[in-house]
C-alpha cells in the first residue's frame, strides 16, 4: 500500500511537470483559464503563481486539462467532471443529480467538486499547513469550472451527456459530446481566428462590450457564498436541451446550420466560465489576504 502510494505520488508529480500538448478538448479549457487569469486580483494572481507548478511558467491555461490527464491515476475523480440529469429533464436538481451513477454515491459530481475544491483553497495562507495538496485543488477547480459550463456536462444520464450519440460533424463521424467539447471550437479556430490567443481576444472584447452589462451578474453569488455552482449547472442543463440535443439525434449530419447557431452559445459559456473562475479565485484569495493583514 505504502509503495503503491509512493508510486502514485511519483506519477502525479511527474505529470505536473509534463508540458501539456494541445489536443482534443484542451482548447476550451485553455480559453477559460486564459480569460480567468487575466481577471485576477493582485492577491489571487500572486497565490495562483505560487501554487502553479514551475513547469507552468505562471500560465494557468497550460495546466487546465491536468484533471483530464489524471483520470487514470485518480479513478475516483471521473464522476467529478459532470452532473447529468434524467432524460429530457432540462433542469439540474442538486439532491437528485449530484451522484456517481456507477456506485450511487451522493455528492460525487462537478457541482460538489467545485464547492469542495473552493473550500480546500480557503486553507491557503493559513498558519497551519493544509492537509490538502492546494496545487491540485487549484487545478481541479480551474478545470471543473470549465466543465460545468459545457452544456453536455449536464446532459442526460442514459446517453452519457451525448457520448453515446453518434453524429457527423460535417464529413467526420463524431459523438455529440465531443462536438461540444472540441469540434465547434476547432471549427471556429479554423474559420475565424489565427490562433488560440486571437480567439481569447475576441471573447475578451465581447466581455467588455457586448456582455458588459451582464458580467457583474455572472460574477456574483447569492448569500455571499465563495462559490455558487448550482445555477451554472442549471444553465448548462437548459442549454443542453435547447441547443445541444435539439436537432442532433443518432446519425444526424451537423453542418453550417448547427455550427452558426451554436458557436455563439459555446463562446458565451467559455466567457462565463472564465469570468466566474476569476471571480471565485478572487473571493477565495482576497479573503485569505484580508485575514492575514
Ligand atoms: Zn473534464
């Protein structure tokens, strides 16, 4: 057991050192983290810099898919990436939907994970050393804040959030979940932008112009909570029905009609994910900073 644990620690530590290669699913997470890091307060930016592994070079986006990469070594973390609802129920309900569907264990979903890792990070800066690995807490929180804004991470249980629906993305055979994780974003990159930073710039411009009046509402949590993931899951469940599943059944061919009506939703969700990740990190670390002075 002890030996196994040492090996596990060694593998995870090694993975923290590895540079992440860009691949399927990484762009969306990187965009969320780039938007977030640019909006951090001084205290939060400092804390993130200290918590990131050296190999990240103070670039949160480079480690934003770490949580996906450690699914094999942390099998317990797999159910934490999503919160699916019963079929055709377009609403997330915490008491019903937050569980590991394989074991039935309650509280094992992306919503509870965001609350959990937020609470762990509140240990940052306290006099007694935290029992948690706060680097991992930061990387999990940053990743899950992206996941919860992807509508099909709050899709239906029976098709595993669209993973079991095969469609054609233009000429390519793909599952619907993957279309929303990656294909829409990649088609945007191919058609509209020079690179990922150009894409991020465009979203940031929309945040300061088109969505300027809504941003404060995105950032706020009711009851002065440090994080508030339940409404984010509800929005995703609603979008899953209205936009992701609509017109996309088994063997559907999804082309320009689907792409042009859905990419603005993807962009909005990426923006909200980034703004809310920053707001949450600012609340976490500004509180710690205020307590320490
Ligand atoms: Zn994930």
